[in-house]
C-alpha cells in the first residue's frame, strides 16, 4: 500500500494541499473546525507527518492535574480538546485528581514525582496550599488560572489567563450606556485570579464614570463552592432594595440569579439586567439571553496543549504569561 500524502488528505476533503500543509506546520489561516477535520482524516487514512515523527521519538505522558473535572461542561470541553490535541502528537494524557481543598496529611500522588510523566497541565485547582505543592513539582507546567494569593511571578511554570479586566470594563460600560447606574457585582474575588481581574475591571469602569460603588450591592467575599445558591439567596434576601443591574463574574452565577428572580418575581416588577462571563450553553435558563464574554473552550484546550509541548521542549525558556481574549456578546435582555 502506497504512503498516504498530504494531497490524499486534501483530495478526501475537497480542499487544497496548502491548507493541509498549514495544519501540519502549525500555520494560521485555518479554522478550528477545518483543522480538526483535517487531523481526523489524517488519522483515519494513517498519515504520518514528518513533524510528528521527529518530535515523538520517545513516548511522552502529560498529567492533567484537575479538581472536579465534571463540575461543568466548560471544563470537560477543554479537557476533551487537550486529550485530542495531544493524541495527534502521540502524547498520552493522564488524569491526576486533586481534592477541592487541602486537608491535613494530604500527600501528592506518587505519579507526579515518580518520573513517569514529562509535563503537567493544571486546571480548576483553586486551593492555595495545593497550588504551592503543585508549584514545587520539578516538572514542566502550564497553569490555566491560579489563586490571587500567589504572585504571578511566583509560579514555576507558564500561566494562561482568560482576560477579564478589559472585558468586564466593556461589559460594565455597556450596562451604563443603558442609563443604569446602580450596579452590583457578584463573584468570589479571593477564589481565582481571573475573578479578581474581572472585579477590578468593573471597579475601574465605575470610577472612570465618576460613579460610587455601593458595597451593599456587591457580594465578593469567599463563597463555598458547594453552597453558592444558598449564600446567594441569603445575600439577595438581605437587600431591602435591589440595584438596577448585576454584573456577574460568570454565567454560573448569572444562572443562579435568574433562578432566584424566577422564584421571587415580585422583587423585580420592572425586570433587572444581568450579565455573565464564559458564554456557556449548559445553563438553559440564561443561554442566549444575557450579555456575556464567550470563551471558545475548544481553542483554549488546544492552546494549553501547544503550550505544554513548547514548555517540555524548552525547559530553560523564561516562563510565559498569556492572556486569552474572549468574544463579548452584547444583549439587551432584561430578566423578569
């Protein structure tokens, strides 16, 4: 049987050979969907790229260090794309589960210190002590987000952050343009660096428009990850009057707000404007309704994969801090 070529892949998909060449040489100009189709077709036909062969002479394994990976489709979509992308480069992905919070006597899984793995991607781990333990591992590492209590330059690895300061500034400005000036903010700013960035963007926008922030309308203290709705309800119940709009740190929170207002519609006779962040489709009660910052989780998973491959190949290179800009989707919807 003759060797499969790039032209064979191109002919099978009805595209140009140049497009296929761009994918296997990591050039821009090819959509994520088409790129995935090309890679899948290549795998189906048994194509072996010289680039892949040269870079995978010995098998490698990357650990995905993750807490609660199935807590949201946001995380599972990212993880699926990481596994898919690494498999194209003959790199194994191994799950290493972390607890949500550190407890006395916890020890790191031996798989992380045994020399079996060559790199690690850290997702959805937001406990300061656990981050410190992971940070001390002598492995090439890529973090997606971190906790505010650890300085950005203190991490022994690359850090990828979803941009939040400018995004929330623009979202807040959009709300103010509607003539709404009494705004509240909801989100645990101690939980994640990205949460803090979003809050600071909200605050900066209010300041630049010479508007005072009413702290009574803001819920920014630590919130239990398993008691969010209960604490949110208690906060809202404690407010004798509500603001005109709530800027939420995530769609996760925004969907809880919508649930609360559905159960307490008498509190918003004229409706209320709510915004989010993530652009997740899993919350059907707000999907397609609110202004949000849409994160392309598939591309984010690919970006994390590319970064850990780079870090494993260039262990002595300076650590990198990368911001990923979401797409802001503006909507005028009012919740009732």
